[in-house]
């Protein structure tokens, strides 16, 4: 639990919405590389907490739109310290900024590979 009263996956959803509010569940799911059946219960809890609202799209009833509430918007300012706290915590480790950037780049390549629709993983 972050000191904000939210879990890390909830923080990730909020980061997506802080970047661009009013998104579909599918957009959030794709952005976080999570299945919609994983995101949906998470969004329900966030709605109960008053951080987001969910509503069917007027133009396409199959789509559910997710929007930040005033509480969700306000939390952004309080959450702005998290990257700094993370950087402070890493100062006591042998990891350099350059190494973190390299790790991030490798993770981005891996995520893009896994996001490809035609990627099939099999176990022999």
C-alpha cells in the first residue's frame, strides 16, 4: 500500500488517467498490458473509493469510459512525490541512473514483444 491509501496497480491506473483522462477500459488495459478481467475489479474498487467514475459510452454501449473524479485529480498532486521517494530509496543501492535507464529500455522492448497480437508462447 502506498502512503496515499492506494495499491500499486491502482496507482498505475491513475497514472494512465492523469496522462489522459476519460479513457476506455480497453485502452487502460492495453496501456498497462493487463487483461480487462484483471482491470475491471480494480476499477470497481477505485470507483467505490471515489477516485474514478465509469460510464457506458454514449456512442458505443460496448465501451465503458473511465474518468477521474475530483478526488482522483487531487491525488495527483499528493502522488507527485512518489518518483522522488523511489529515487531517494535507490541512492543506497549500487544501481546507477544509467543502469536504470538501460533496464527500462529492455523492459520496454519486452513489453512491446509481449503486446504483439501474433506472439504465441508455447511450452515444449
